[in-house]
């Protein structure tokens, strides 16, 4: 059994990660499964545990342990109990709630931005403020308070009219963005934000584990012009100054094939992105990442962690739709299988203030193969997913080489797994081309069965569907 550290003790911290360490990944979704699978394979990983993880991960051979992630004191106690030397935080709400701040205050080392920097995702208004300060291309927009609601139609007209994009300012489980096609839909969303306040429960849960007891500020919303083009996600690891850009990816947000149906958390993703050239990617890094890091340092909100830019690209032009402060889901499941080099020293180096040394010693190397990740979701997702359905066919895939299964909404029952959420699992496959990778992912998914299972067969196939 690992020796539990006393509260005042600090584990020895290496500048250049060479000795194996005990690692925890915090979260319970498919993204955390992919991160854990990558990190546990590192020669620098002595032991890894996912907190709390899920029973599918345990079935796949990962160690998991229960903990309430909203209770930051309980998280710190669990990390000490397990003698964890380094924690990697997955979900956005934990970062927005200041978990990194609280763990660092306890002398624990964690990967992810502090609360002030995590506002780049948790506050749409703050993100727009930073983009304006840095001169980053983004959609024209106006930030509204509740008192501004009567001016909505004037604001919409000033931005070019309907259809328009409306965004709740805070985190909202992926449901706080609405494309409104007319005044009726616009007024309905304004009512949900300012009168019904249906998104504020998420804001309250963000702060549940933090020592910061400040009153939740009044809600805001961002109204912005609707942009057209193709979306792409670009991730960069950063210590606030130096950048290491990961291979780009694209996710499929719509539920149905051919890009129809409601928006979801993501029904699949692919990498690389054939239509995004190296020259344009370099321009994106120059205009989208570096200026933002400078603006955030000047705003006393220096960003350290994984910075994710969601972009709209049309020809040679591009605009930032949003920034996220963590690894994306499902993009991570399409990117990490292509990473041939060691990820752990890079994350550790950022958290420990020695990113440059660790990056120089562990430069990123990428497979020439493509990866396609396809999500299997429950019937009724995203509005009202049905749960409790028996999952069959995954055990053989876990034992075989080839496509990888990453678990999300599952739990154990009677010796097997059943569905417990909207997005149940995802399958990632590598191939010499996107078509070959998609074909292998489809073949694997055909072996998995649960009642009401739905997935897209066109992930990575038609550019117009991205």
C-alpha cells in the first residue's frame, strides 16, 4: 500500500521527469479514459488511478477509486491517501470551480489552468474581452445583461439580423448555445437565461467544491453573428508562454448522419484534417494562440494547461468560435491514438514549471495514420437518454488488438455493463486513410449491441458534414 502523505509533506518533484511517478486522472468520461490509457503506457508512470472513473474503465484494466470530485477537500485527501504525485484534471467544471487552485494550496501538483484562467471557457464574455484585447478574429458580438433584454431586436439588427447565435455566458453542459432563426426563438432563449435561469444550476455546481464563497454574479449572454464555413479544433499545450501544438481534429456535433438533428456533446471526431494545410495551421497558431496568452498574462490570468481553440474556417479566413480550457471530448479520442511520443512528461512539466526542458527532451511525434472515433449513444440522447440497457460485445474488443473502446456512460450490473448516460462509449480506429479508419471503427461498432444504440456512419467522410 502506498504511504499516505501528511498534509504538510510535499512529494519530491523532478524538473526533468525521469523517475516513474504515481498519477491520477480526474473525471469519468471517454476523454478521461483516453487520457488514462495514454498516460499509463508511459515509462514515467509507476501507477495510475482514475478518480472516480467508471466501471467500463475498470473492465478495460484501469484502476479506479470512488471520490466526489465536487468536494475539493475529499479529492485532496484521496490523492494523499493514494500517494499521488501528479493529478491530471479532465472536465471543464472542475477547472472553473478552482480545483487546481485548491489542490495547489494543499501542496499537490495538478495539470490544468487555475480558476482565473479557466474563465476563457467558463465565461463567454471574458473570452470575447480577451479576443478583442488581443486582436483575435472572432464573430461580431454584443454582451447583454438582464436589463438589456428589451434591446434584443436592435442588437440583432446591428449584427446583421437573424439567424443569430446566442450564448449563455457560463458553463451549461454543452446546452448554452442556441442558433435562433427568428424573433420568437430569440425571445425564448432570453427568457430561459434571464427569467427562468435554467442554466444557473450548472454555475452553482461549478462552485460547490471551491473555497471561494462569492455570490454567483447575475447572468450574462453573448449575442453574435452566425458564421459559415467548416469547424476545426486545434489544441495546444502551454505553460503560458511556450506552445506545443497538437495535430488538429474535427468533431461531428449533430446527432444524425448528413449533419442533421440536434446538437450534442459530439458524436465522433477524426484526425488529421486533410483540408487544413500546414501554412494555414501556422497562421492560426500565430494569430489565435500566442496573442491570447499575452493578453491573459497582462490580465493577471496566465494560462497553463491545454488551450483548445474551436474555429470556423472559410477558405483562407478563420474566426475563433470559442476557447476551451481542457482536452476536448471526443476530439481527444481521435488525437491521442496518433501520438507516438510520451505525453506524461509534457503535462508534468507544465504543472511543475519546467515545460521547456521536458518538451525538448520529449518532442511530440505523430503517426502518419489517420484516426476516426465514433460515439455510440443511447436512444433519446441528447434530450432524454434511456439508460439501464445491457451492453454486449465489448469484452472481445477489449482483448483484441485494433480499435480501442473508450467508456463514458456505463455502470456494472450482474457481471456485465449497462448504459448509464447519453454518450455510452466510443470506438477509435487507426488506418492508412480516414476511410480505412472509419471502416475499422464501423466493423468494431457492429460487434457492440445495446437496445436503442445509435451512432453515425459518416464520421470523417464528407466535408460538408463536419
